[in-house]
């Protein structure tokens, strides 16, 4: 297998890492830590897109975008962010360089890093020049403030980028709207991303390859109709196809849409199976009547949750009502901040039967936004932040008693698979501090740093809540602020029914 080594790039060794870096930036980036991935990851700032694996970093005084390669499909369950290919990121750099030489609009590569991960596996990182305020094609088209003329300009720019790739022999292989970024400007411009599997041909791509790429593009819209894919209407699709194929767009459109129709039954079967799995994940609520007590004017306890999907919303609400009943609590309130449209829809249904439930009517995309809004809305002096799968009546009773006796925070002591978590509070917070690095680097041995916890609402808590700045790891930072402020923190054993996870 030839080692990709595009012109203008140098290959160097930094510790165990294999680094491919642009010659003009070599000294500056290496001096600032390129290749020393724990140092780079600790300073990385999460950025949307790419299965949650895209980050902003500043190296050599330059803002860059760092992408950690993650596997998709079934193999993600086995390999996660590892690959058997030692040169996967190098290959994308080479493809991007060729695309730029041929005039195909794409992101500008700066460096690539391959780090051995044991057993012949590697973790790959790609560094590209940062694009200010990027939006993918679906995000750009879903903006209601965008006028019709500008919307057509965006589609025209996207079609121009795809047409340039087709005509100049760049087969993207994974072409879909999320891999087309829209750049602000008048007129707007579009660039292609995620070319790690791209194939470079000698001339223009043949019609069969073009049709397959466009059919994959349209199938992506149908598969993701409930999560942004419906931002492109049928008229938008036809306008894009006309921009890509020019005068011969009608025959190609018939072929593409016909191929999509032939495969549509498979997509519907997959969607039906997913819906059935969600329905049977939990037993149905008992018919008729309300669930749980009425919320008191001044509730004794506020339960706060941030479900990521409909199943988790139903599971958390059921568990809280059952646990509070066993603990003898009456008049409590339950505040939810949904993290997805599915969670929001489930909360709307539950609110008709759970009188103590209040929820935010919009979806929060970041951890700080979700938990911050929910915690600010809590009215009780004792607030319980509930993590999935980690709550029982004995813990709740003892934790509330400890708060009444003078503790400021009581954290549930638990471990993976129901084993006791014997780490001290300081060790938990230290693990929480390195959690962003651990999540990116794939340190599977690291236990989740948080469990359900109970906090006293006082001036110190409110000040700590206002000072939280982390976009994704709000709760670890909140606890860290409370500890820095001298809060008295204790731990109490908690039963674990499933392995709980702090979802940032």
C-alpha cells in the first residue's frame, strides 16, 4: 500500500505519532504541540458536526478545525474511533490536495496525525483551516430568515461544487448534504468535506457513478426526514439536479428518483423497526388517570432531567414517580429540558398525565443550555439532578436527609454494571475534568464521572450555576465550582439498573 505523501507536505515522527504537516506551517505547529495529542485534545473546543467528533483548536497562533475519525454503521460498535488503515487521514490530505489542484472547492488541509491504538489499530486526526460560522447545506436551507433568492443561490453554489467534483474526476463516495458546507458571502460559496474515502479518477466521472452519488444524496434526505432532511423540498432537489447535470438533467433526475423509489421500501422497513424498538423498550403507562401527586405551591424537592430521546424521557419520568412514592415524597416538581424533538414530543404526551411535570417547550442543543435552563426553573431548595439508570428510594431518602443535616451536595456512589464506585469526590471531579479528553481519545476504562446528585439551592449554588461556561460538560463544571467554593460534598450508595452515562 503506497504511503500518501502529497507535494508541499512533510512527514515527521512526534513520539509514537506519525504526522503529515504542511511545510510552510511545520515549525510553528510542531512547536505548539501538533502530534502530542493529549495536549492538543485538552485545549480542543467541541464543534457541531461529524458524529460529534469535530473540534476547534488554536495551534501556532492559527485557528484550525480538528476532526477525529469515527466509524459509522455496524463497525462503530466494534472499532469506535479506531481504524486498521494506518494512513486514512494521510489519504484524505492527499485527496484534498488533488481536489484543490483540479479546482474542486473543498476545505484546506493543514496536517494529519495517526496515533497507534494497539492491536494494529490507529486513531486519526485531520486538521484543516477554520471556516468562520459554517453551516451545512441542510442548516442553511432550514433557516427561515433566508430569502427565496438567497436560498436559490445556496442551491446553485452546492450544485456547482458537486458538478466540479464530477467533471474533474473526484468521486466523493459519501456525498450527502451534511458534507457540503455553505460559506457566508454574496453570492454564497460551498465546499466539500469528508473526502477520506474519495476516489480520484483520470477524467470526468461516468454517468453510472454520478447517478449513484446523486441517488445516495436523495436517499440521505429520506432517511433523515425527521432530523433536518425535510429542509430540502422536492423542488430543491430538482433544482440541485438541474444545476449539477445542466441540459441533460431530466433523464438523470428520472433515473435517480426511480432508483430511490426502488429502495424506499427498505428505508421504510428500517424506520418501522426503529419505531417498534422504541415502543417496546419500556412497558406502556397504565391507562387512565394521572400519574404522581399534584405539585405543591412550594415543592419540597425539584427533580431535574434532560432526556436525549423519547424512550429516556418516559423512563426517567416513570422512575422518578415510582422512587418518590417509595420514599414517601409528596408535592414534588419534575422539570425537564429536552435534548431532541423525540424527547420533546414524549414530554408533551406525558404532561397531560403527570401533573407535577413542567418542561421547556424548545429543544436544547448543548448541555449547558439544557441543564442551565432546567436548574434555573427549579423552585425547591433541594434539587435532584437525575442521571439515567441511577436512582432508588434508599439513596433519595438518605441523600435528602444529609442535605437537611448540613451537606451541600450528595452524589450517588455507583459503578459500571451496578458495582460500587469507591472514588472520592476529588477523584470524581478530576475524572470529570479529563472527561473531554477521555471521550475523544476513547479511554473506555474511565468510568463516567457523575451519577444522580442532590444539591442545596443557596447563594453559593446560584453563583456556581451562573459561572458555568462549558458548552458540553456543564454538570462536572458546576460540581467543581461548588467544591472550589467550599461546599460540603458527600456520597451515598445508589442502585444502578442500567449503566448510567453522563451525556454531554
